[in-house]
C-alpha cells in the first residue's frame, strides 16, 4: 500500500471523534472485530477505511422505514389508541409509535422518539390516522422535512 493510500485512511483518534467515544473504546472494537478492514502502518498504528466508517455511522442509508404515530389525549381513549395503532400497522408502518397525552404537549416520550428518528434520516414516510394526532398545531413543520420523507394521514 502506498503512502498516499495510507494518508487517506482515518486514524484511531479521528474514529473516536466521529463516534464520540474514547480511543480505548475503538481499540476494544478492533479487538472484537467491529471493523473488517484495519490496516497497520510500519509503526504499528491503526488506520481505518473511511467508507466503512461512513457506513457504520449511517447504516440505514437507502433502508428507510415507514413510521406510524398514534396518539390520544386521555387515558379513557386508550381503546382508540389501540385502534389507531392497529390501522397503522395494517397500512404497513413498522414501527408504530404510541403516545398518551395532549396534542399541545411537546414532551411526550413517543414524540421525542419520533423526532429522533426523523432527525437521523431513517424515516422514509411518516403516517398518522388524523392530521391533529401528531401535534395540535405546527404539523406544517413535518410537511417540510429536510430529509424529504412524505407525510401522510389516513382518512
């Protein structure tokens, strides 16, 4: 392997910074076989293939999922929550995220999980049973997603 090819490879410090872990963790990953292509330099330093690292950081590129979101406002409506989740599941949504809480509350655990999925770019489509199930106000933000996933509601 030429010097130029080695120079384009990533160092262990760059890997640690990319994953947000310490260098010792990257060494342990190497020992456990997490990286398939680790090259050692003449001075026995590890170098990593940037393409492999990119695939590890973004494993779902091209493998986007259709997520369903079901929500009801009160505990008395949980049968409707089950019906919404079943309808979304039959539509082909996997996973279906369920929430119990007000449409004005933006701190619901299911909504936080949904936002995390949306921001990572793993969502190919977001489906709700009714437009106001996601949030009472501000659903227009989901229509203009930076990742270009379609937003649908079943009628």
